[in-house]
C-alpha cells in the first residue's frame, strides 16, 4: 500500500511541478526533464511518507518507482504530441478550431494537402470511425472525443501554445 501511495503522490507532484515549470524551460529540455521531476517528487513523497507514517521497504519503493515512471511515460508521450503538434492533434485541433458549425470540407482538404503526413493519419482516423462526422459540407469531431479534446485544449492553453489552424 505504501508503494501505491508514494507512487501516486510522487507522480501527481512531479507532473504538476513539471507542467508549471515547463513554460520557463527551453524546448529542448521539455521531455528530458520529465524523469528528473518525477524522481525528485518521488524522493520527496518517500521522505514525507517515512517521516509522517513510518518506514518504507525497498520493494515498496521499487513499486512506487515503476508506477511513477509508467504514468510519467504516458504523460511524456502526450506532452510530445502537444509540443510538436502531432498529425492527429493538428488535424483534430484544425477541425475543432472552426467551432460548432464544423470545418468546411474545402478547408479540410486544403489542410490535409498542405500537411504531408496528414493523409496517413486521416486514413487511420476514418478506419476507426471514431473521430469525424461528415455533415453536408462540414467535418465535425464525434461527441466521444469531447473530454479528450477538452483535456488537450486545457493543457495547450496552460502552456500558452497557440492553436493550430
């Protein structure tokens, strides 16, 4: 149980601290710094647990480390997509950028033509049938993407990154 508590506390603290400091870091350190923040937060969580609750066994620290690094890797992969505007995020952000009416099909095809790696992502998105709905001459995101889009958009705004159009 201690490993779970330490791992969760360290991960949450590390990700929050990284997100706050990220705006001040040079871009080249954005991804490299994730493990350092997680390790520092994990060490802090271990010390707090040790002082407040009691001793921690090595196997619990190893479990906390594995949990923290696993969740941290997921955070880093998501951050990579946000920082470097992955084709999927760029496509979804472009569609969402047109608001509730949707993206005109002409603008959509212009966007895909102007971004070389979009065609492979578009094929994957159409194959899963989860991302877009075509309505008349507009392309709209499916409703099941709303929580994911909100999370990505909130993080993009927190970082101060401009929206892709």
